[in-house]
C-alpha cells in the first residue's frame, strides 16, 4: 500500500519544479501525494517573474478536509512564500505529531527570482525547522539561513540551532564532483556524485520529495537520503529540455 505524503509547496506552471516535481517524485518513489498549494507563480524554465499567495483561510479549509479523511505518513514542505504562511504551517504540523517532515527551505528559484515575501529566515528556523525531521537546503540557502559560507560550518550551525538533521546539497559548488553533506548532531556523512553538464529545474524539490516518500515507507533517514540521491542522479542523467532554459529531470524513472 502506498503511503500518503502531504505536500505544502508552490505551483510552477512550467512543470519543472514545485508541486509538479513533488507529485512526480513521490509517485516514482512509491508514495501518494496530496497537496496544499501555497502560491501560484509566474515562471518558465528561464526565470520567475512574480507570484501570488494562496489565502490562508482557503489553505485552512483544504487542510481540514484532508485531515478529516487521510492519515499521513510524511510531510514535505517547499515554497512557503510569507511569514504568515510559515506561521500557519507551524500550527498545521502540530496537528501531525510524530509524522516525518522534510523541509526544503525554498527562498529563490534555480532559474532566478525570489519566491519569498519579507524575511522568512527567522520564521522558518524558529517555527518550522524544529518540527522537521530533516532540512534540505542547497549551499546558498544554508549560508543565508546560518550566516556561514563554509558548508560544514553552515550545516553544523543549522543543526545546532534547530536540533534536527540537515542535508546541504552541493550543486552550486564549482567542483568536478557534487558533494552532499548530511549533518546530524555531531555526525557528518558525505556523498559524492559526478557533476552533470546542464543546469536543472526542480532538482531540489525532487530530492526533498523523494526523501519524504522513502521516510514514509519506513526507511531510516540516512538510507532515505542516500537512495533519494541515487534516484535523483539517474533522473538528471536522463533530463530533457522542454523550453529554452533549464533541463527538467526525468522523474518517471523509479529507484
């Protein structure tokens, strides 16, 4: 039986990132996705132009309807968009005690353009991160959230602050290998993957959703993180270019 994963994220009309990516990644890794869409964005594979937030009363009604019917085995959080939405998500998570939560702290799009109103850093770290199982920032996001530029200093600073595991992805490094770093307390585990030649749209969303799906299926955290990375690398190897901008992972592939 497929586990239910609740996805809280924004909508990308290009289909490369956001809710589209989350649903496809969860489907391919053995889960079923229900969605609460925090914002509608104006974007394509080249850039983000603008976004409009979903009214919180509508999100509340949708969440009430889902929780009255479904039990969830994991939660994945992507674009939140505003401090008010972050506060609402924190209250929602309190209604799901013990459920694994993957927080992908989306602050900007890979293609360029902000996906946040105001300063979300403090709200995310103080209200949502302590309720998460693992955070999955890329290196720029980890630096922005922690104030540290070094990957190890950023990762350990974040895990000390929120008391949760942190996976810092290294796609933004200028290296031949992509190094991803998992920090848990004083522990540090590193994976390395050959750097692929293109720039990809939705890779971070896909990775976080795959981790959530695997956690929902009962995988331990380190196993879920490792298997999700291996799956993502295969999808990137088979990525294609639907427009004139970034490549999109082939999320139809299964682990």
